[in-house]
C-alpha cells in the first residue's frame, strides 16, 4: 500500500516519487516556485501525517527528503518564508527528524544513519545554517536558532550522545563533535558573534557552555 496526499496552490512545483511498501507522504504547498522532493525506499517510512502535513509556505523554498530503511519518520516539517532550504537524509531503522524554518534564506542539512537517532531543528530569522550528522544508535540533536546569520555544525558518532544547542542573536557560531557513548554538550549563545568549538571523545563526558 502506498499513500500520497497532496495539496498545492499558486504555481507550486512538486516531485514526489515513493518507493516500496507502506511508505506515506502528506504534504501541502502554498505560494510560488516551492519545490518538494521525496524518495522513500523500504517499509513504514513516513513524512508528515493526515493531521499535520509537511508544509511549504512562501516563495522558492526547497526540500529534499530521503529515507531508506524501516520506520523512519519526518513527523513535523515546516518552511514558512522565502528561499529556505532543507535536506534530510535518514538511513536505517526508527530514525526521526523534525524541521521548522520561519524566515528567509535559512538552511538545514540533517543526515542520520543506523538506528533510532533523533533531531529537532528550529530556525527563526534569516540566513541561519544548521548542518548535523549522526551515525550510530539513539543519538539526539536539539538545535534552535533565533536571529540572523547563526551557524551550528554538529556531528555525533556512537551511541546515546546528546547535543542541546541554542543561539539567540546574530552571527553566532557553534562547532561540536562527539565520538563515543553517553556524551553530552549543552551550548547556549545569547548575543552576537559568539564562537564555540567543542569536541568530546570517550564515555559520559559532559560540557556546558554559556556565552552572552
């Protein structure tokens, strides 16, 4: 069984091939020149739901959502504004990603591999960037940007690593990497032009960084 429920208006552009069995896509486009591309291979993968469709509102937003495996989910996806871009890749089993972009020219790139990884990204403002990759089991990234021109680049390899990152202001930059198990980074950057570069390897390391 394959389900594809679409609602598009005002010159919406959409390309959504769906492969294999029991994969589902629910998507709405409102505006002009938005582009949505979905490629799902496997079983039980979902994008959106009947009550909360993946949504693009505005002009020239772009989404490329690829899932390969079983029971991967992009539960909540919203682009509202202009020229926002999101590229989500999930390969494996039970990975979950949620993306919220509100503003202009924001970009989110998320790649999750293997099993039960989770990412939640929020961008409110203009010209923000989130680049995240997780490889392993039950890693978690929560990244929130409110302002303009902020950047988060994060990588996690292993099991049960966690990143909680918040940027409020403009021109803030965070680079974080974690390799191992049960490592945790909490980073809060409030203000403008703060810089943090964090790296942890091993088991159960914890870092807490606050910049104002």
